[in-house]
C-alpha cells in the first residue's frame, strides 16, 4: 500500500508577523510540484496571514491545538470550527509540549481529536515516550496506552494522522535510530489495524529532530509516512530539503 507522505511544519511559538509571511511564501514557491503533501502549522495569531498566502495552493494549513468544546466561556481557547473557518485542514493534538506544560491527558487528547474530526479537520495525534520511560523498557506500553486513550471512536485511517515523537528526540538534536523508529511505527500500525477502519490508509509520521541530513533515511523506512518537523520548519530551505526527500 502506498500512502502519500505528509511533511508538516510545526512552527510552535516562533516568528513574527513579517517572518511568518516570508516563510509561508518561500515554502509555497519552493515546493511546487513536490510529490508529498505539505502542511504548515503557524501560531494561531498568524493563521489568517499565512492562510491568505497558502490559500488555493498545494500547501495545507494547520493549527497547533484546539479546544474540545464548541464555543462559550473558555478564555484563551480556540475551537476546531474556528480553525476550519480560517482554512485549516489539520490540527496537531496532544503534542508532548502540550502534555508537559498544559497537563493534557489522553482523555483530553481524545475529546479534542474527536471534536476536530467532527469539524472536518484531520487531527495529527502525537504519541511518544520520555527518555526515562524508554530507559525502563516501557516504550511500547506507553504508546499503546496513549493510542488506546487518545484515539477517538470516530477516527479512521483516512481522517486522522498519528505522529510518533519520542519526547527525548524533540528539539534535542538526538534522533531515534532507524531500528527504534521502525519498531514503534510497526507497532503502531499493528496496534491500529483491528481498531481503525481503513487502517491501511493511516499515515504514521515521525517527529523529533528531523533535519535535511537525516530526512531521506528516516522517510524511506517502512511505515514512516512523513514527518512532523519543528526547528527545521522555521527555515524554508531546510523544510523544503526535507519535503524534497519525501
Ligand atoms: P523538532 O520538533 O523537529 O524541533 O525536534 C518536532 C516537534 O516537536 O514536532
């Protein structure tokens, strides 16, 4: 089964109005004709500006989080419907930084992902173990708990993406080995097979210090259907080099 690869840039809380626009322009103009799907996920406040630049292009727009509520008195939150209204087609859910700094639980991830799907967004649901969990041999147990607790009943292989992001590899320059990546991706594929309709279509992407110099090796591994790119997505040349490798 060939699945079209997805290269998604997670800009996190970086940039300014002017730099976000330049980055979006450069990514758009530099990736025409690429074989993979490409998405950029800017900070909420730049979604409108970036959305105008990538509208009607091959570049998709994504949010970095959303609320599990429809609307109401939830100060500081942004709903899935608002993201869709601004042209988003993806939303990152359950990133380890949200789990770590905002106490997001698997149950919270599940209800956010469910809301996203109900509004027509594709959630990129993040799972991954910490270094301590890996050292204790708990990696697959952690991943299976996060999948069972975080993937909503409405998910199918077509309407969601799973990102495997070992926490210890995010922003550290430490990349998981090929064997480590393959083991977890194969595990996720097997685990989701009986639990997800159309599971053959499920894209399982890797994240954690993906750079131009390691992208080609990672992206050719079995069951690696793309990458969630943090730091390297902030430089158009680096992000484009990764997408070109896909
Ligand atoms: P990184 O971040 O590429 O900077 O390691 C990846 C992510 O957090 O999605």
